[in-house]
C-alpha cells in the first residue's frame, strides 16, 4: 500500500496530466490521448481525491457538477465593460482612422473578430479563478462563475499572481450546435441563443451539455502591470493560458486594415464560429489613454459591422426533394433577397419535423440565414400573414409515387430499387469530386444512364462498357473513352473518400475523414460497435447508429461487396505506402506521443505494413516509446527488443 505522501504526489501528477490533456484537446485542438484514456485517469483522480479528502485548487474535477443553482447573484465589475461604437462602411472606417491620425500621427491598429456570443468578464487573484460574470449593463452583471467553470477553455489557475479581470466571449461553435441538434429533443435556434441559454441557466447540466468555448480578447484590469500596446496585452493572455482564438493582427494604417477586414468579410461564412464583424483597436496604449472615452464608447476602438447573414423573406412555395438515402427534404422557395453578397431564392427546412417545430407556414415571413452550407436555411418564423396556411405533409414520393414512411422527424421513400431521383442522387454523390471523383459523370449523364441503360446500384457503374454509351445522344468516341478511363481510375481510392462515397446518412466529408483516421481498415469499420463510433469526437448517437445500421444491413453489405468485387482497391493512407523499416514487423506502441494519438500512430504504422500489437514479447521487432512509457518499456528492455523514441520514429517515416 502506498503511503499518503505517495498518494499526494500521484494526485498532483494526475491533475497536471489531465490539465495538460484537456488544454491540448480544447485549446490547441490537438488531442494527445483518447477520450477513454482520459476518462480512466479522471476516474482514478476522483477516487484518490475521495480517499485522501483533498481536492487541489486546479483539479479538473472542480469543473463539472450538475447541481441546480437557486438564483443569480449580482456582480459589480472592477472596470466598466464598454460596448463599441459601430461603422458599416469603409468610408466611415477611413474617417475614424483619419480623425485619430490627424491628432496622433500614423497609427498601428489591432484587428480581431467581432464574436457574436455572450460577453463574459472573468476575475483572477493570486493566480486563481475567483469569479465570472455576464456583462449586464456594463457596470453590474450576473455572477455566472459555476456556469463558466464548466467551460474547459477557461483556466483555473494562471501564472500571473496579481488581481486581474479579463474579458471574453462565450461561443457555441457551429459544428457543436449542429451535432447537438441532431440528437436533441428540443433543437436550439442558433449559436447565440444557445450560448446565452447555456450560461444564463441555473441548471449546470445544461451548460455542460452544450460544449461552450470562451474566446478571450481583452485585459480589463490588471494589478501592478501596464502594457505598452494592445498586442502586448494579447500576448499576456496567451502566456497565461487563455484561449484567444486564431485571429489577431497588427496592421499599419487604414489601407492595410481595409484589406484584412475585407478578407474576414469574405471568409466569415466558412468559420466554425458566428461573427458579425471585426473589432479594431488603436494598438498604442498611450494613444488609447489620450483618446479616452465618450459616455458610451471608448474612442480608441470601433466595430466594423458586416452585412447581415440573416434576413427575412416570405415563403412562396415548398418543393419536396428526394435525396440519395430516400430522405425527403422540404425546400422553401422564397421571395428573392440579397444575403451576404448573394441572391437567395431557396432555403432548406431540413425535414418535415423541422417545419412543425419552427411553425413555418406557406406565406409566412421567416428568418433566412446563409452559412457555409450550400443552401441557406430557414431559422424561425418572423410573422404570419393573412394568407398563411399550413404546409401539407406529403404522403407519396414526388419522384416515384411510393408511399412514404416516417422515421423520427424524417420522411423517407422506401423504393431504393426504382426511385429515379433517389438513385440519381446516390450515383451523383458517389461520382462527385470529394467521393470517387469520376469526371464526366454528372447528374444529367447519370440520369440518362439510370433511365436508358439501367444503372441502379453503385457497382453497376463498373459494368459499363463502350456500347452502353453508343446509343445515348451526344456521346462521341472521345467523351466515352474519357468517362470509361475515369471509372477505371476511380478504382484506386483513398479510404476517407470511399467512406464518403457510400453516401451513408449523416456521413459528410469531415465524418468520413474522422472514421478513416479512427479505423485502420474497412473491416475494422464494418465491425465497429455503436460505442466505438460514439467515442469519436463530433459523432453523436444519431450518426453512429446510421453508420452501424449501414454496415449491418443486407443492403449496405451487398452494396459494399459488389463494389469490392468490381475491383475497388482502398488506399489506407495518402502519405506513404511502403516503408521497409516497418513492413511485416511487429510493432508495439507505448507512452504518449506528442504528434499522434495512439490511433493515428497505429493507422500510420499499418499503412506501412506493420502489425501493431498490444503487448511486448520476444516476437516483438520494435517498440515505439512516447512520454511516460511504463511496463511495456521495461519489458522491452529486459527482452532486448529494439526501442525508439518519437523523434527516431519520425525520422524513419520521412
Ligand atoms: Zn421515390
């Protein structure tokens, strides 16, 4: 039995390890161990804390708790949280810069995103988290310390020891909201509402379930320290372990500023977070001080507001589309509107359940939002009009007339064999650039091949011959041989592209890539259990079940076998395929690698032809030992098995 001192040391070690892992995971977006491994260490720590009766102030176990609070306490901010004055055009921005530079000469400016979330001030003292509060009216907010403590990017302890108040924005990432809504009973309207609801709730289990992030951007108050520039303050935040997001620039004068603001405007829809503008500060703290404040705003900062990505319009008609999985999607035709630089005429309503949930009717005014999705989305109803009427639930498939079946919120056409629109969409997806990438097989051609040649299943494409095209209109010698070449070439496909090409419900490009990373081979993926799938970050229960069902259905398995029999060869990596250092060798991984998770390293090694085995024996050829390697390393040394570290491993794979 270990004595108390040893247990204390062990507890300290666990706290440090877990904090490092969660920092890598949440702040650096670079997980270094699997969730299951993390959970195991976490449980070990909880057990130790209970046994010893001590919880260290920076213990990760302090972050979680599902208690219901009684109410919000008022919190008076050390320094007022100002909001920023806004400009909407480059002319106004020019004037703002010009006014300052007339007085103080040419200036440097800092540029960052204007986050569209919930503003939070966090206080530290003696290097420890003290409290967190909402902005409120700027002077007095609500104490939301417990809620904010559930956010894993908020440090519990920091190196700086003086009193400190920092400001950040609580945000829910778009991908997180999407994943949340896939399995939620009550879907959330948008990221902003979701985050406000998560912080301003007394039920901490709600806060925790929403996976909020806090992006820090300002030092409001700091004891015994001054900064010369805003960028110095920004670096201070980074040095003290605050998550600051990935956009911060120092720019010289208006012209440089304008160029960068335009770039943000262009890329804003592709970001995983909601931003509604850019924030510009004068970089020099001396000039900031000299400029001072109006009653409402600092004179040294400004928000450049982008054109809205949300706007209202009237629903004129609903068209029901049949997708590759047979899913019926309602598309609303709306009065055309200009939205973030494009004319929008159609917006999706996801499924029939979505219509009911949002209460959307024909001839109702609705909020439409453009995001990075291909087709804009209807968010909610703005108002009903006199002629508003309920949208009828379709009974039969608009493409083939088969009776629809209802699964959850979705309607499906069950006619997998003969539904033209469903089959064409399935084939089009399969041939698309990020799937099998078969050139020349676009939607139009595939519809012809389905209707006139009888191409129904994915594998049928690989049975096509020259004569199948000869009778089709507009197909000449060269075009036909190009298509046949493309089909032949597609037989060599990367694992991720192949998974995506199968068109499994809910499996987009990102999920396909995640699956290809997690599972070494198609067989491993086929045999995956639901819990294996759910353990992957970003894969919720709904998608996990859909993947599982595909690989455990007669339809999915037949489809897969036919494709493999047609000669498809899957590449399990696009990095290297042959490496004599590993080919045929029995390799054991132990300890924590800095650049790979265990699974990534395993996949990589297998792609070189290695057998990755779990325990060391005299048959082991090589042990790759990361940090804090334990008994496997000892055993390898005892058996005289060759051991290499991560650097040596990386040299061998170069
Ligand atoms: Zn149909």
